[in-house]
C-alpha cells in the first residue's frame, strides 16, 4: 500500500510473490540509505522506524543478497517436493553458511513457498513442448553447462546462458545489450527457458537459478523437457486432479 497509496490495489493471491519480493528488496536496501531515503522506504513505516536487518546469503561469484520468494517457488517446482529439508539441501549447497537456525525468515519463506506452490502455482502450470529452434538451443545449453559441473558461480552460469541465446536467439534490433556489453539476446530465448523448463511465462535470473538448483540437476531438467516428460507429467497431474 505504501508504494502508490492513492491507486487501487489488486488484493488477490497472485500478488503475494511480487509483494514478498518487493518487501525483501526494500529491506535489503534500507541499511545503505540516508535518512531521507529511509523515510521513503516502506519498511520504515511497516516496522515503525526500526526494520530488522535483512537476511543475506552468498554464493560463489555473487554479492550477498536475499533469496527471492519467486526463486524459491521455481525451486519447489523443479525439486518436486513438499519437504523443507529438501529445499534447504539446495540452499546449503549454494550457501554453506545458511541454515534454518541462522536464517529463520528464509526458513519461513521456504515453508510458505511449499504451501503457495501446492495451492496456487502447480494447478495453473502450463508447460509447453519446445519448437525445433528452442530444442536445438536447449540441447546446446545443456552442453554449455557441462563444464560448470558443481559450480555455484551464478555470473559465470548466466554468461553461458547468454552465449547460447546470442547464438540461437540474437536481438536483431540492436537495442539490447548483454551485461558484458556484447550484442543482446532476444526475450524469446528466456521465454522459451521459462515456458519449457518451468511452465511459467517468466522467471528468475536463470544463472542464479542454476547456481541454486545445481548444474547436473538443470541438465537433467532440460533432458526431461526435450523428452516431453514435463508436459506429459503435468498433464497427468491435471487429469488426476480433475478426476478427484
């Protein structure tokens, strides 16, 4: 409500992930802001002028930051679990110093992500089969990730994602640039990744997702998608849910 208080708000379950991540972002920015910016930060008002310190985790090659709720939802989707311990296994591999004891807020988010995915996300998933062009690009992405086995360097993994995208889905407008300054990648590449692998229209920074989920696990996910297992598996879930 604090962001644009004069505008009408959509208050429905599907605003939860974005609002959670907006809150985490404002909380993360607060310690580095001056007094004026802090007064304009919603967390100052939400916490009566004394917001808690943000819970940060750090993987290889990245600055310490919060793990977004959207990232946790995608992790739940591909991990296919309802157990918090399974998600914490991925998180600890990415950031060995993190645990439910050291990061209690993140632990709550893990539990909430499992419930939110079960109740709202999974029934609305829409996996799709890749086109021939997307199939070739995804197969190449799997091969490009192979040398990074065991890596949690999100920046290096994101660079590999961009390299494959630049080869198969270049941005021909000349307007987009990759983070390293080279020619950009069409949004169609990322739409393919999210739609084929995650069953979503959009998703998190994919290099960060691979760093958290695991290179080997991501390559296995790509193999499942190319074999049609993600589409057929979700179709079976939908049919079983309808029958129940």
